[in-house]
């Protein structure tokens, strides 16, 4: 919390209004590999996020994209976008309300794409020291679009946990798990990351994303994994 200085004048003193705390941070990561010859392969991935805080509000966005092709055949093509807006009840930032918007396009999970909107509340258990841990729960709606063009809307319940461990000043371990429950099945998404510094604002990040469906569409496997190694740049 930022405290304003007291302004002094002859015969009286007046305190200035508190200055709202705000901060902007971002991270951009990119990985690419290609081979030619007997085996022609190409992989491209990015994992980016941005966060803005002002007073008791926090806004966050995350974008991930994974693409892989071998001998002209696409083996992976996943795009995911997550947007969140949180409002804390006090400057201690323990309890908060949350609105989330999500979009996923992955032709290898049986859907052309789907969107999820939810509202909920959460609590942050660890606020001091090198570790952060928070959970949130809510309800919302998921819109599924299939390859046939058919669509359906299903109510969902959402439960998520977010864990961060600051191993050193610039080394970080993170784990995010989200569960979406619906009458048509449950989706479990896990994202694990380990970031190690290289030089200045450059770092290397090893990540793994796992998507698991309890009732995948016919002809599709219930579990997909994406393992990436990215060169990242931190702002500021």
C-alpha cells in the first residue's frame, strides 16, 4: 500500500489522498525448430502472458500456441486464450471475486473450438515469502463447436488452483490446474512451468500442458500433452 506524504502549511497540516497502486508486467516466449532431408519437420510454439494491477483490481491474459508438422502432416495445432479479471475485498488481497473468459481451438481433441465464461470467488492462502497459492471456484457456460458445424451450450462448474514457488530472484516453478465439470463430461487442464534465468531479462522456460477429457468424442484419445522449451523475455 502506498502512503502519501503529509503536506505541511503554517498553522495546520493536511494528508494527501492515497495513491492507487498499479503495476504492469508481461512475458513473451517463443520456441521454433525445423529439420530438412529425409525427415521434414517443423515445430512452433509461444507462451505469453500479461498482468495489470491497479488498486484492488487485477487483470491477466495468457496466450499459448503449439504447432507441429512432419512430412507435411500436421500433428499438433492448439491455440488457447485465457482472460481474467479479479477484484479483491481488501489491500491484504486474500479474498476476491473473479470473472474468466476462455477460448481453445485444438482439432485433435474432437472439437473445432470451444469457449468458456465463468464467474466465481477465490482465496489466496500464501501471500508472503517465496510461495503463492490460491484457489477459486465458480459456475458458467461452455459453448462447444464441432467439425460438423453443430453447437451446444452446457452449464459448467469450475475449480482451479494456482501455485507459484520463487526458487530464486529470477527462477520460478509454477503449477496451474483447472477442472471444468459438465453433464457431458469433465475436462482437466494442467499447466506446469520451470523458468531459469539466462541474462538480464532473458530466460529459458520448460513447460508442459496436459488436457484430459473423461468422455472424449468417438475416435479421439482422452489425453493430450504439449511439452515445450521457450526462450522468454520479461517486461519490464
